[in-house]
């Protein structure tokens, strides 16, 4: 499966299948949340949240790819990510793009 964040694939023609997406709501356990709270006092990277968001993007991407494969796509173009806070310490990540079948 080819994944690109532009609306074309150089040298390829394709038929558009449609919008595909994958999402996940991810949180960290209370211990890491408390430690991150202390970190905000002195500043610096909140590594547990960086790891959480990276893991969530991976899960959302995989779910988007699975949806595209079910539709017979062999590529997803114009991929985008968005995130939103759901509650303290939890975020939703949404990955979406256009599933295509190359000719």
C-alpha cells in the first residue's frame, strides 16, 4: 500500500475509490499523567505524551489502510492527520485520505 500526503503519484494514473479513515482515542495511565503534570512545572518535552501520540498515529494509520484494502485500493493519497483532546490525558487521532486504485 502506497501512502502519500499529496494528491498525485508521479507517473501513475488511478481511479478514485473514496474517502477512508482510521481513528483511535488514546490515553496514558494515571501514573504517567501525574509525572507529566510535574514536568509542566519545569518545562521540557512530555515524552510519555509524545510516545502516546506516536502510537495513536500508528494505530489510526493502520485502521485507515485496512479500510482502504477492504475497498480494493492499492494507494491512499492526500493523507492528513488531526487530533483533538477528548478529556484530560486522552486524545483522539484521526487519519484520513483518498483511497485509489492504480491503473
